């Protein structure tokens, strides 16, 4: 059983006990523990159930590569699923729960999947998708959804705060082990600006665990000295608890800093996402130990040898009293030696190699440890935890020779350099057969904007497994990157690491090498996704040759650990099955982040109101306080209507329409785009931008215009006013102001850059208030200040002056068909002007109105709306707007495109009005017209569609506009609009202008 | 996250501050264009594996357009220059040719 030893544990503080809970059990640990070390100290070896088969699983590793020990952390709005116990720092009151077990971890019903494992082979999902189809949806999916999975999603909104932090440095060093520190010293001493990230709370990596000496000091002293020196350098920043998460193009990298995860209740953000731009990135990320593939290698109590050593040295925690060590390399012997040194037992070391003569094995032998060479584990015994192993010859098929009792199995299949960050942005790898690993190819680095490599790798991560070689490599890489960023490395004595010699590793990919099919089905490669040796071999037999395909077929390496433990083992098995060399099978793609990061940190501050800030007109607050029922219009919020008392939205809209048509209404039109176009070529420019002729517009006059894309399709519309000889004010739609301004700039900067034109988007400089209705003039005359009579200010003109003491520019333009003034005032005077109108307008029956009233009134007049009558495929001709296409102009944007044959096809759908036969029935939005025939593909033949449809209170009937094939030639005909409910609405094709076709209401 | 130096304001900006708008140096086909010319102008674009000339706009910066010469595979940036040219500058073309002797040269 695993337990806390009476002595030892360099990271824990035995004077600071900490209480925490796991599955409701109250347990004790120490400050400095991880959740994993504390669970082991409490003999909690069973920590979860596996994803697919619900097999009991225990802690395997001691770092972020851990596949099994995923827990739900926290409660309520602090709950987070799938957190690794091995990277979670313990704190008082920590609340954790196991996952994927029901009704309990000890007794799990889903374990039935385990018995069923023969019906869940590789590619199960794909095979089930195919046949029979109904079975997937109705039988398999509901069962699998319930049984398979990891943690549950949180149900409450995340209560924590997150933020971004930006850093620009010469050199970013990722990994604060001895290699990272040695490299940082070189770069720091040269004077370059350097940022060092370390994912753990402690510096120095695993050197102290291995007990190495650096410059004849114990490594911890050397690490302390290095940190002290680095902290004294103003050009060096050290960040622990910050994982280098991803490396991206051109030297961009992200860091994931944990700020208050281990100190809940402390003020401040929980996590910080570092967004770093570095001239060079040096990764010194070390290596990850590989499991060995033997039957039963997923039982709780089977652990990585290096991790068992970590728990002993770092946390004073034993993973078991009696150990069996299985290995193919010398390094793992350190674990057995350590186990023995602390007074625990090592029953046997099973070394798959036949000849073992290194310094470490000999030391183990001298200590009296039984070392068996050429031997392997045939099978691990036990149900929920290890009770022993049966051993066999590595060269054989797994016939058991002997059973050895033990309660922990330490395994080591060698170490894989952590090359993720090197590979994220395209760094390539070489297979080093002698050392059985993929290592970075310095000839093929990720390239920066200058075409040179911007990532370097140092130390163990670069494939140097002997500590002193790693140190020397890190030092030289540090010097190299310092030079590359323009600094001169300082000559200093290189640190030397004193460490035992190691004899070579042997490639062992399954244990024993001739393992039977039965054993293969009990030998796990990917613990988190339950992928076995038999699954990969099956995939190979079924024809999967590419590692990328095999990965997706078997789900190998697709879990949240991204195959940190399983990928190399899996592709070695695949290579063996295909009788191919490992480098020819290749690796899958490494993608950021290195380790899962929270969605909160990615979002940062961009949540809630800050996710997409809204634009507010100067009248926004008044609207909010006066019953405005907001709808989003681009980034603005505009009132759909103003609700009074207990009115429904529909009632409000009808009241606003009738009041505006009979008295006077007030509309906040400030969101309309307003672009100044100025210069001696402004007229010539607008002649290109608009389909209409604009250059002949007289000063003081207004003209409605259309804009098309080069493809000929309608893009925007609005009224242009000529302010003076060289200055035009172009109104755009509310949603189009930024887009149209950018459009104009694009043409001016990239095509007609010699034209003398400036543009300025002044949308927010003005409040624009529309005073609309028969009493509009009376109201403005009451406010006084300028002549707004028909004679002084006729329709489609504007003038400038003051109204009610406020500087104003009234435009006589109308989108409602009523007598209408749109009055632009400085934005800062907008609210005062609005208040004045409301107050003075009382006697004239003034009421504010919203966007729906605006829409209905414009539809009553047959005016088009960009986005309703247009959808990016509609040309002006479709809307019978040939009158707006200048014949005098040689060219305008879209003109050539209009000449294409299908643009002048008479069968194009064209705009008409639609009157329902039953005046009380309103055609649904987007309804299609059909002609009763059926197309070849079985759908009804469509001959048109509705673009705008409303109930008009003015006419007391339903009105609509739509695009209909040959529409204008079919006036008076009745066509069908089928509804989703299966009914048919009949409507008569008519003129689109329903109200006042002569314009008598507006031209007064 | 690419970074490019805007030749208009001199700032080296992150990709998120910029907007890429595809191939540069497309000559506008006016009203006289025949159907093939119009199709070429509106729709047909180079898609090289290697050296490419692109239009970029420094949207969240000075707002100005510029052109960039970039390798679509290695992401090496050979240079950025004014959008107000009909062909890339000679010096830039020479620089690219020197780095990539096998490159077939600028094709309009």
C-alpha cells in the first residue's frame, strides 16, 4: 500500500498540515503536496474509472503527462472538471471528486463495459455509424453517452476572473530545470532581455530527485545560486507556475500562469494568459518517461519509475512497500535504489536487456537487490490494485515462470524528449534509433519572418539523456541564442554535472516480445482513451497505414493528455505491425496547447459586457429609461419600439405608426453612417462609388444613391448631401458605416491613389433626430431659429442654422413618406435637442417611435431596405431601380458586371408588392412562392420569395414585398405561399407602393 | 501569429491588428473588359506554394493598406511596401531572387 514515510519529502512542509476531501472523504496532507501525492499518502491508489471500459485506474505519473488521475475540483461556480491531481497544488479545504464512476468509484456499474470490451474494438464508432443506421441513434449512442466520458461540464457561470498579459523579449526560455537555468544564466549575463517560464512552483526540475551534483555542490544549492543570480539581473524575468503553452508563427508564444489556483479566496485573477513575442525561443522542457506495454499495465499501482522516485524524494511518499521494477534502461535503477535506501523492499528488477553492466545496475546488485536480465512481466496480478506479477522471458511468448508478490510496479520504457513546443510551429524531428527517441532536427527548425529558425532546444529536450551532456548542450544553446539576438555571451566557467555513467537503452515496445493475442488485449497503450496493443494491431490489419489515420480510428493519443505517454509506444506497435521502420511511420502532429488550458484564460476579460462592447447613441440612456425595447443593429442597440404601460410589442408598434402618420413622431436616427468625402476629385470619386451621378449634385441638395460591389450586387444605400463645392456628406445604413468607409478608403489607397480625395467617418460626431409627421413643421417652427418652410427648405434639400438655440443641419428627407426633417446636431447637444422636441411637441401629440415603426412605414411606401430586399445576390435592376443607374457615366463600380448575360436575364426574380387575399393574414418572413410544380429533386418549384412582410395599421391590412419571377409582368395575378404548417397563403401581385404613390404627404 | 511591418506608419504589428485581403497587384478591369478579362479580374487568383504578393491593411493601427511579399510555406516575409504601386519594387524582387534562385519571378 502507498503511504507517507516518517521522514523525507523535500517539497512538503510537515509543520503545515492541510485538510482536503476526495469523494466526500476528509483526508490530510501537507503544504507543498500535490493532490496526487496527498492521495497516495492516504493510500488512495484508485482515483478514477477509465473512459470506455470503466476499468479501475490509479495515479501513473507525477506531472502533466498523467493520464488517469483526473478529478473534478471545487464546487458550484468554482467547479472545474478534468483537472490533473498531479499538477494540482494542495491547499486547505480543497474539494475533489472522482469522475466517470456511478454509483461509486469502488462499485461502478459502467464496469459492465469492461466485460463488453470485445464488442467495443478499434473503430467501434465508425463501424456502428455504418449499419444499421437506426441502431446508432436509438440504441448505441444513448448508452455510450451515458457510460463513456470524463468529467461533467460545470452548470454554473465561472465566478473567477482571468486576464491577458503581454510581453516582448529577446529570448523566451521555456522550462526552468537545470538546463533552463543554465541557459538563462548565459543569456542573462549577455544582457539580452529574457523571460523564463516554469510550469511548476519549484525550479530545477528533476535534478534534485536524481541526486546529481553540479560543480561539486548538491544540485539544490546550485539551483538556489542560479535563481539568486538570475533574480539580481534587471533584464531577466522568472515566472514559475507558468506553463509555456504554445509556440506560434514568427516567435509568438503563449504562457499559462496560475495565480490563485492554489490560494482560493485570495483577491485577483485566477489565471493569466501570457501573450509573448520573442526574437528567439529556447525550450528546455526535459523528457517524459514511457510506460512499458505488458498485460495489466493499467492496474492501480503500476506507475512510471521516475514518478515513483519523485513521490519518494519530493513528497516523502511511498507508492508501495514491495516494488517490482520493469525496465529497458539504466536510469530506472535509481528508483529501485531509492526505494531500498528509504527502507522499503524491491522484490526484483526485471531488465528486458540480456546484458546489464552499467554503474547503476551494479550498485543495485551490490545493495542486494535481485536483478533479472532478459526478463519481462507476463501479467500483473490484482483486481483493483496490484498484488503481484508473473514473470516471463522477454524473448518468449509470456509463459509465466514465477509469481512475485508486490504492491507497486515501477516501469520504464525509456524517456522521450518533450519536443511539443519545437514542433508546434513546424520544427521537424529525427528518429535516434540508438537512444530510442525522436529528437529535434536542428537543420529543420520552425522559421521566423526572416527565414531563420526561431526555436532552439536545449538539454534533455534536445535528446541529451545524460545529465552532464544535457547541461553542456543547454549552455551552448544559451550562448547561441544570445548571439542570435545580438548580444555577446560572457566567458564563464561551464557548470559540470557529476553523475553515474549509463549503458545504452534497448528498444522494447511490447513485453514479452512475442506476447499472445490474449495478452495484447490486456495491454494498454493509451490509458485515458482505453486503447490497447490489440486495437492498434487490428487497425494495421484493417489497412490503416498512416499514423494519422490510425490515431483517429483507434483514438490513440486523442484524449486530454494528447498521448504524452502513449504516442511513441503506439506508433512503434503500428510500425511493427506494418513491418516498417519507426521513422517511416512518423509521428502525429503536435498542436498547442502543450497541456489543456482553461477556456476562461483564453477569454480573458472578454466576457459579458466586455465580450463585444456595444455602441450607444447620444439618446441611448433616455431610450432605456423610457420603455425602449432594444434590438441589436450592428454594434448599436436601437429601440424596436417604446412600450407604454401594459402594451404588447405589437400594440406599441401600431400606436407609433398611427401617431406618426396623424401627429408627429420622433426617431433617433443617430446610428446612420455619416462619411465626409472631400477634395477636388470628390465628385469624380463618388461617381465611381455610387451607381447614380453624384458630381452634378448642387450644393444644398440631397440625392438618394445606391452602391454596388464590383460583382454588381447591391451593397449599401443612402442619401448624399453636397455641403460645398468640394465636400459631400454620404449617409450609409446603420450597419454599413464602418464597412463603407473602409470600402472607400480601399479604392482611394489601392486603385485611385492619385485622386485628390479625403474621407472621414463622422458617424458618432452627430446626433441625428428625425421629426416626422404632419405636425413636424409646426414643432420646428415653435422651437424657432431658422426658416423651415416649404419654400426655404423644400424636399430633398438641407440647410444650416440653429433650432431652439442648438446648431442644426436639417435635411428634408423622408423614409416614411411623411413630412419629415432629419436634423443633425452635435452629438453633445443630441439629448438636449431630443428633450426640447419631446417637451415642445406635447401639444402636437409627439411620441418617440422605434425601428419597427420605421420598417412598416417604409414598407407602406415601398422603399427598399438593404438586408431585407437585398441579400448579396440582388442587383438594382431586380428592384426596378434602373432610374438610379446613371446612363451618362462611362463607368461605376459594378457597371461592367451588370452587363453579364445572367444579370440581364428577364426571368430574374423582381420586386413587386404582395397583397394577401385575406387582409388579416400576414405572410411569414422568408416564405417562398411556388407554382404547384415539383422539381426533379422532389422539392416544390419556387418562383419567388417574400422580402418584407408586415401588418399595416395605416391601411388596416397585411402588406408585403417580394422578389417574383417575371413579377412586374404579372400584376393582379394570385400566387401561393406555402407555410411551414402546410397551409397556403394566397397573395395578389401588386405595385410595391401601398401608400400615397404621388408623394402628397411628404411634399408639403 | 504573423507579424508584419506596416510601411506607412513603421509599426511592426501582430496579425490580429492586420487584415489580409488576398493577392496584390490585380489591375481593375473597366467597362471595356471582355468576359474573360472580367472573370480574371473578379475571380481568378494565384495560389502559389512559395512566394506570394498580398494586400494587407493595418486595420487596428494607421488604417492604411500596404503590400507584403511572403512565402506561403515557410511564412518568411521578404518585405512590405507601399500599396500604391502596380508592381513590386525591383529591389525587393532582386532580394527574393537571391534568396530563392529557383523562383520563377513575379507574375502579374
